[in-house]
């Protein structure tokens, strides 16, 4: 089931039917905003934004910023630290 859904999502992102991709993206975002209702869920919001990011640069930038924020927040909560050597975790100093 999981591979079936992943294939369908990938096919929707890569096809030339942009009208279907945009429509599904908008409907998923609206459904995600109404996630407090039964059947609809907050999981629909990132999925809709991922579909819209294929066609719209401002949504792509928003997605990227949200992912970076989420990763930084996760690292902060888990107590993972990096020094200022860049994004390469292998170059980060080990704490004693």
C-alpha cells in the first residue's frame, strides 16, 4: 500500500498535467487547514504544499524554510549540536 501511494504521488509530481497537480495541491491544503474535523487531517497540509511547490517558486521557498526550521528545532530538542564548520556533520566537533 505504501509503495502504491508513493508511486502515485511521484507520478503526480512528475507528469505534465499541471492543472491536476495544482487542483490536488489546493484541495489538500484546504483539507489540512480543516484538520480538526473528522476524516480530514493535518497531514494533508504538507502534502498539498509539496505538490504546489512543483509549480510555484514562492511555495518552494516556503517549504525549504519550513524544513530548515523543523530540522533546527528537532536538533535543539534532541540536544544535538553543530559547530560553525558548515552542514557536514562529519566535520562537527565531538563533545567530551
